[in-house]
C-alpha cells in the first residue's frame, strides 16, 4: 500500500477558535486542508467564500484543497486561486464543459480535480482522466458533515482505480464523507490515495492522534 494523504475537513472545525484548530493541523502529520465551499444552490447549505479561504491561507502551513460545491464554478476559479487554493475541485454534475473548466484550473497553476456525487458512475470520467490530477468520490450526499459512509463507494473506488491503471494516469483518488478509523483501511485497500476526514478528527478528544493513526494505516504492510 503506497503512502496516502490525510486532508482534515475544515467544515468540522470549531470556527470560534479556528486558529487553534489550524495550529493543531499544522503540527500534525496531515498533508492538506480540505475546504468545502457551498453556495446553497448546488447543495442545500452555505459555507464560506473567497475572503474566508484567503484568511485560512494565512493560517495554513499546508496546501488548501478547495472543493467547489457550487453551480457555475468556472466563474470563480481565478478568485479562489488568488485566495490561496492549491487544489481546485469542481463537480462533474455542475460542469457542462468539464474539459474546458479543468484546463481553466490548470492554467491558474492549481491542481485540477473532479468530484462525483454518490449516484454518478465513474465510467463517465473515462475520457477526461488524463486532464485530472484528482478525482473526489463523495461517500455521502454533499452539503452536510457528520453523515454515514455509503459503502457502495468501495466498488466505485475499485472501478476508478482500474480505469486509472489502464490509462497509465497519475490521478489521485480522494474520498470524502463518513471517513474514519473504522473504514479507512478498506477505502485505501480499494485504491484511494487521499482521505478527507472531518468529524472523526475534529470531534475526537485527541485530533492529532487520530490524524497520526489515519496516516499510519498500511505502513506496517509497506515495511514487510
């Protein structure tokens, strides 16, 4: 099992003391910050915009993985990149001209990602994989944190991994929603390489330890 990345989801952090949570993640073994941007239209919730992302960038010592759960994301890609996004992920379901949108993201210098809702099959990405740095599989219905993991995501990860191998692509598979110590190993064994975890990290008594445990999964097997 190759080394994987851990991306704590800022949506589950305590916004009354955000600097404290960012300091914890900065000190931890986490690799990215996962930042969910919601517009109340594509998903039934509203989170934060460019100004908050810009403030987060000042606190973050690690890359910002910005997930745009919004309609017409192509209108805002440049602004989110300027605000500090290192990875910008748009939804397949929100992009009628996906190839063009991915090109637009890459032209800003950010890594380009595509997200799929739980009901969207992975084969729809077959003709676009070479243009993607990352595919984000939603393992819950997007819009709210704290939901239970949808286990049909496991075979989706395997199918997507097979597609990546066949095309000899370097696309990362990211999984977001209901991820924690109880299912992380299965997710990684299926082929995922980036784990997004929110409530399981920030809701823990010792968040740094949970990050460390998530990061260490599979390490023993690598050393054999």
